[in-house]
C-alpha cells in the first residue's frame, strides 16, 4: 500500500504552522519530503519522524548536499563533493576551505 502524501498546506495544518514555514523547512532539509516535478510532498513517515524529533531536533541534510551549519544555525545544503570526516558527511567547496 502506498504511503500517504501531504501537500505543504496539509502538512502545515497537521503541524499547526504556516505553509510558508513548511516550504522553508522542506527547502532547508529540516523536514523531509519529496519533489514531484516542481511540487513538494511530505510523506506521512516524514511528519512522524519530524514530530518524534521535535522542531529543535537534529537537522539532516539531503543526500548529496553539504552537511555543515551556516552562521544562522541552518544546514548549508549546497551541492557537496568532498568528504569531511570531522563533520561526518559531505561538504561544499566553501566549507572544505574552512569558512
């Protein structure tokens, strides 16, 4: 049986936040989701995992993106090409240089 998918608006209603916030969380990787063409969809398992970890939980980068944190505390998310054992993941050119 296929897993239930939510629109950003449906996920926002379930999380009691605005759709804009859900889209930002999807873009930054704070909330897991999948792209269907240009549109975001949130799997029921993504909502469950997000709620289990809470909003202040550990952020996880999307595969192939930089795992370093920016000055604002968000995951960088830029395309990554270099393994950084200290960070435990891949990093972009900027974070490879230590910036």
